[in-house]
């Protein structure tokens, strides 16, 4: 019996909690505030909402219905449409796996800061502490031979947690933990945001957020940023929706579930951003750091700027600090487990491995490979690595999905399936968006990403990118050409 047959969601609530946890990734906490601030503030919500409706809703529906229709693993679906497409499926899955490697390291950072938050162990200069004591940053190649013990230990613990949850049956593992962690996440974020609004100077922050710049609506880069944020925000094109929807029982309401997840995710982003801006406004009254510099730090919001804020807060920081880093931990763990699920499911089906065996294999390889980010060179490598994978390889994979599902499969059959159990009927507009609009929009994002990450990069950065390209070309070729004695594994 295949893993797909064994795994079925036993409740729609559990499925929605898993999907919500998967959508609310690490980037929702620190990426969205930066993107919104640097693209016109409140006025950015207009292109963002349009992007969510066009790209987010349409592509989410596509992935939901594909998984629900085939009830197979990611690679098996591609293989069923056309055997040669199996290679492209492995390319997409490997891209996601490479992204997981440094996400696990970021969870390792968070575990360190969760411990430190109980006594503000980052000291009076969180910036210097993060660079020197945590990362032990060395941007030269010599940094590859310098291991940060704290990051190494944190990453080890992160992978153990990931394995403990993901090797179990989906209802006993990811569904059970999501039913607990996702509601807890919402409760903690609500407390965090409401308290932030009471801080002196908070109004300076949220007024900055709510101050629109309507001129940006004429700027093409702002619209590109909105579509790019939608991709990252909803975890599109990473196989999660396809894999999780393949576990749905007959009669599932795909359109309704897609709407619910989109609304919850976008609402969380905006609500969380109000809290982040309020906190940053509070920090601004102390004159210790400029608001723009804080927001533009990206991941530094969590590990540099917020520790500075907690230092200025007094004793209440001993509650809010651990709460904030617990939120990152919950989001990160659910996100990573969701990201590796399509890979482990595909390994299980192709090679007839048990869920435990495939998960153990993936987590072991992931742990060993992610150790490179525990080195002094790791933080520099992470920046280059993250930029290329997210802005080039991932978007290329999404373009491929649009073309394969829109042009090589009968999309009209998918429309009939979507409309079976939905009071909102999907028409030809959706088919046209998938076949024509999304490939064009995503190709623009891909060209921009390739230009920004290849043509404007240094020689060292291009060497790293070349190594990644070789990995993404060769390993999928190997996985595609490995044949099982039982040829029915891919059928």
C-alpha cells in the first residue's frame, strides 16, 4: 500500500491549520514589513491585494485541484502527465530542499535567541553580538573552516524536532502539532501586537505604515514586488499545496479552503506588520537607530532590531521576548515540515520506502548539508544562496508548473472538478489566467531575478550560483534515472 493511500486528513480543521501554518512562513514576519515600507507604505496594499487575487488565488487553486485530482506524489503527477516531466519535478523539489537547508539554520538561530531572551543574553550591542558571537562571521573562504558551536547546536536541535514530527503519519504528526501551534501562534501574535500599540511612540511607527504614497502605483517595480511577495507569502510552487491536497478525502471544498487560507494569511501579515511598526516606532523615540535602517535589515529585524527593543522595554521584555521567538519557532517548524513533505512523499512512492525511512533519509542529508551554514562563511553564503534560489530557481519552477498544468493537461477537466463542490463557480477567466497571464507575469519576475542575481553579482557570488546550478541540473538527472526493480513505483 502506498503512502498516499495510508495518509488521509481526518478533519478539515486539521487540514486548514496545516495549510495556514505552511503559508505563514518566516518571511511573513520580517519580509512583508520591509516590502510594504519600501514600496509606498499603505498604498502597496492595492497592488498586493490584486496580486493575491490574480496570482495567489489562481495558482493556489491550480495546485489544490492537481493534487486532489491525481492523489499521487509530486513526481508521480508530473510523470503521469508526461514521463519526461519527472526530471522537472525533481528539479523543483530539489530547489525547495536547498531552501529548507538554511531555513533550518535560521530556526537554529531562533532557538539560541529563545534561550537568551529569558535574560537578555545578547547584551547591550545585539548587532555586534549576532555577527561575532552567534554567526562568528568571516566572509572569506577561511570562514568555511570555522564552526559556530551555538549555530551548530541550534541547527542539530532543529533537525531533531523536524524529524520527530514529520516521520509520523500526517494526522499524528503535522496535523496534530498544527492544531496546537497555529492557534497558539495567533494568540501570541495578538498579545504581542496589542501590547505594542500601547508603547510610547508606537503611533510614529504605525503612522509610517499607514502613510500612503500613491505615486508608487505608477512604478512597475512596485507591482513586481507585490507579485514577488505573494509568491513567498503563500508558499506557492513548492509542492506543499499539491502534496497536502492529495491527502484530501472525496468531496473536499477546494475553492472554499483556498479562500480561507488566503484570507487568514494576508490578514496575519497585515496584523503582524502593525505590531512590528508600532514596536519600531517605540524604538525610534530613543534615537538609537533609524526606522528605515531597522526595517531594511530583513532577518535583522528578528535578531538585531527586536533585541534592541527588548533591551529598552524593561521587565516586560522577559515575557514578550520569549513569546516573539516562540512565534518564529512555531512558524519555522511547521513551514519546514511542510516544505520537505513533497520530497519525502515522492521518495516514498518512487523507491517504495516507508514514511519513516524516507523522512529519516531526507533529514539526515539535510542536517549534514546545512552544516555549511554553521560556519563563519555561512551567513555570507546564505545571502547569495537565498537570493538565487528564491528569485531565480523557485520562480523558474513555478513557470514550469503553469506551462505543464496549463498546456499539457486538460485544464477544462480541472475546472469541472473545482466546481463540483463549490458555490463559487470557476470559469474560463481562471483558465486564461493560468495559461496566459501567470506565465507572462512570472517570466517578468524571473528575468528581473536573473538580472539582479547574476549580471550584477561579484565573481565570488557567481561561482556560488554556478555550483548551485550544477547541483540543480545533475542531482535531478540522477534521481530520474534511478530505476527500481519494481517498475510500478512510478505509474
